[in-house]
DNA sequence: CGCCGTATTGAGCGCTCTCAACGAGGGTGG
DNA sequence: CCACCCTCGTTGAGAGCGCTCAATACGGCG
C-alpha cells in the first residue's frame, strides 16, 4: 500500500464527509429536495445560523466553505468542523428536536440549497433509504467524535496540528487542482481555534513544521510537503 | 427553578443515557429481545470486548457498571463513558459496519443480556419505532460529543473534573439510596483517565476541591457537597 | 505482621498560555 | 500613486499549569 492510501486509511476513523450523500439517494428523492429547496448566497464571514437558534432546515453546500464553531461563555472559540462543497449539514438538531448547538459561518463566499425542516422531515418519514443512510452515517460519526475526544484529551499541540492539517488537506484537496498537496487557505485564528490552541502557539508550531520541511507556508496558504512525517507525528495509529 | 433542576437542565447537553430505552419499545419488541438474548455475568475487571474486535451483538446492562475506554499506541488510556444498569451499548459499530473502536471493561461485577448482532439487525429492520429511536438518540449524542470535545479542547483540569463529578453523580445516583449525593465509588486511575489527566494531578485537584468543601472523600468514595459551586466551576453554561 | 496495590505528597521541568511589541500586507481615501 | 490605517501574522519574554519521576503513606488481605 502506498503512503497516500495508508494515510487515507488511517484518517478514516478521524473525519467524515457529510452523512447525507445525494448520490446515494434515488432520482425521485433528489427531485423532491430540488423542488422544495431555496437558493442561498452568503458573503464571506456571513453567519448562516447562531447557536440557540431554532433549526430552520437542512443546508446543501454547493460552493464555498462553512465553519461550524462553538463559543464559550468566556469568549473562547472552538472550530469543530469545516464543511465544503457537496456536504449537507444542519439536520441533526432537527432530528434530535433541539436548538442549534453551534454557529455556522461562511469562510468564503458560498452558495447553498436550503431545504426547510418540515420538508426534510417529510422526506425522512417517507424514505427508508434516507433513514438508513442517516443511521449508518451517524453511527460512524460517533466513532469519529470519540477518536477526536481522545485526540484533544491526550495529545499535545504538535500532534493535534499535524492531524488537523491532514484532515484539512482532505477538505481542501481537488477544489482547485488534482495534486494531493492541497492549498489550505485558512487564517491563523481559525486554524488555532480548530486545533484548540492560542494563535501564538499555533504560529510557533507552524514555524516549527516549516523549519523541518513538513509543510510550506505562503501567505495564508499552507501546503503539506511530508505527509508521512505528519501522519506519524499525529500519532493517530 | 431550584438548584438541582438547574444543574440537571445544564447537564442535559453534556451527557446521555442509553439511546435504546427498553421502556419506549412495545411489549412485542421487548419480548423478541428477551427471547433472543443470552444472560452473561462478568467479574470486576473482566473485559467484555476489545477494540478491533468484530462487534458480536448488543449488551443490555442489568446490574453493575461498565467502562468504555480507548488505549493509544503509547499506552495512554482515555475512559470515554461509564454505563450503568438500564443502559444498552455495543450497537453503533454493528450499524456502522465497523470494528469496535473501544474496549468495554467491567468496573464492578455485572449482569447483562446479550442480543446477537444478527437478531438486533433483524429487529432494527422490522421496527420503525426502534429505527426512529436510534436516529433521535444518535442526533442528540452528536450534540453531547461536540460539547465534550469543546470541554477537552478549551478547559483546564479543575473545570473538567468538576464536570466529570457532576456527570458521575448522575450515573451513581439512586443506585443505593434516594439522596442526590451519590456515592461515587471509582478508583483514582479510572477517574484520572476519564478526566484526561495524570493520576497525580487528579489527586491534587480532588484535594483542592476537598479543602474548599466542594466534595468529601472517604476511601475510594467521593461525595459532592456543593453542587452549585461545582456547576459554576465547570463553566459549561 | 508483612506484602502488594493504590493513594498521596514533593520537586522540578517543559509545554502552552498571556501580555506586549513589532512587522507585513491589503484596502481606502486623499 | 502614495500615505495611512487597520487587520492579520510573527516574535519575544515571563508566568503558570500540568506532567514526570521519585519517595512515602495507607489499607486490605494473606
């Protein structure tokens, strides 16, 4: 097995693509979603929804990137996920009948389809296929989140950043080119909040990686040079 | 609203009882489970299953406590959950078609019902009610796990221990008596691994709580004295 | 009574945080 | 086009939290 596959394999338990994969639904179901959806456009930095909002519906991201973050009473911010084109989100609190636990903010200019909650629930009720898709997906996500708790509870900054970069590389891959080295274009504060550290410590750790030729930085962009070394460093095996 | 309710309310987004609540299933479904189940007994410290095992079935815990833990390549241990009587577990990797991501170990002598995977899947296929129960439950758990990631990523040991004790109090409550102050009987190493810290730091933090009359310790047992102070300290609001 | 596993205490170090200053780069208005 | 400003990124210094290693105390059991 080559390095690229080995890493993809290793990451499997540690991140997930959206649970609702449109490609796995029937033509009819896709048509229903299309018909009931509204088109939305968001400017960079625009807020799609806030924590404690009542969930309004499901969002299918067609273009751009959305960060999902949680802000504590003391102002500290944790970036939990970054969704990219092709992913759907916002449905879990609808199913669980709770309020949004997180904020959703556009990292770039975005285009999305919005399916109102009532239509989503109608679809879910009528489609055993969707229901099963969700069940399987959520079960897998459970594993991923457990692994992530472990990561945060047990690992230092270097390991967490190495891991974060590998996941972000998957997220940013192929959005512009076909090479495995994605152009990870993210500002330092968001990255720090994703890794769960301070801005300064993030910058220093990134510099450390840079000096050791694990990554290369250019402006906001980060390119991974040595995947295998990062993978080993992340210690997720 | 009194303090006890306020705390229970506040904890809602941060822990969960088992997703499969037998009380919510029909008589027929419960009968099916009864009929297909095997009775198991486990001695304290016995291992029910290991990470990387193929999941064999679903476990309904009738008596005792089970810890769910993950061990890293370097030997560090993270205790993720503690299940107590009335809870069911082990079904997620069956649904998600993956290997067990964790170990399950008896904290005390245990009695459980074991429903083989094939029977569980048959039941799931036939019961829309169970399927919905799982969907709602897993969606809620998603929120809980997100909140927990935040806790580990952003909070110090004092806050995490305060939180852990409140959750464990819920878990150990009413197992022997009717007072809200549960007898949290857990060894220091397991508690340290649950909080995500070293044994020594855990002991010191516990001593700090003790000196400030937040908790009272007696042998292995921990009793919470000042719920509200712990709740505020945990900073989960 | 002695032994073994568990709990507690002590000392010292290293990682990560905070506070503070400085630099770079992009956008705006003159 | 340039000067300025504002935001973001980088670097430095020092403090504190939490870890490791090591020694000591405790408690149940043979």
